[in-house]
């Protein structure tokens, strides 16, 4: 069960302005899982793109 999530942004290339936003499951510190990755580093990348990617899979019991 996912109880805690974290958002982080990461630069893929120096000085190229190529960023991604990463949504991670932080529920178990021993087994962190990447849930979604979206292009961009602004709020829209995290809130809209990452959350949109993960919402259809939340009902799946394999998480």
C-alpha cells in the first residue's frame, strides 16, 4: 500500500535544461519504488503528468 509519496526533479544534461520530475513511493524506506517519471520540472509536470500516469494504476492490488 502506498502511504507516502515524494516528488523530486532531476537534471538529465548539464546546461541543457532537460529536466524530469520523479514520483517515488516512500512508504517503505528499505524498498523505494519509482512510480512515474515526467518531462519537466514545474508544478504541472509533477501534479498533472506524474499523478495522471499513476492514478489508473492505484486500483491494481499488485502495488
